[in-house]
């Protein structure tokens, strides 16, 4: 009986290498796309939070009496002058300049004696 010699051809090695390289590239592309989707989703949610804050400030400003509005935020936010800054989004509001650093959670926008303030609960 003859012994069978096991030989791997160059074509098989190249084919397996190309297949592995393709799988690695697909994995990295998918990871990058998932990261982008997460950022876009986060920006969209931050845009909603920004709209909530702007609306609350506008409503409190438009009221001639003392008033307050409570809202929930999904993200931490910094308010400087007329800008509301999130990690992936920012917007602008009109009215008195405000400065605040707010954590995620419940906040209160209030107007007392003509002064608008915003803070965490």
C-alpha cells in the first residue's frame, strides 16, 4: 500500500486567506455602522430633550406670574447663556441668559419674581 501525501495547494491557502480577510472587513464595517447608528439615535433623543427644555423655558417666560415646569431628561446637559449643550447635540433658546449643569433625570424650570432658573430635583 502506498501512503497518501497530504498537500495543501497554494490556491486553497489564498482562498481561505481572502475569505478570512473578507470576514474581518465585514466585521469592522458592521461595528463602525453600529457605532454611527448609536450616535445618531443618541443625537435624536438629545434633540427631543433639547426641545423639552426650550419649550419649558418659553412657557415659563411667557407666564406673567410665578410658575414652574418639571421635565425628565435622558441625558446630562450644560446650559450656557442661550445655548443648551448635550454630548451629540446642541440648540439655542431665547430669553434671559441661563447657566446650569444638569444631570440626567428630573429637572425643574421655574420663574420666581421675574427670574427664570433651571435645576435638578
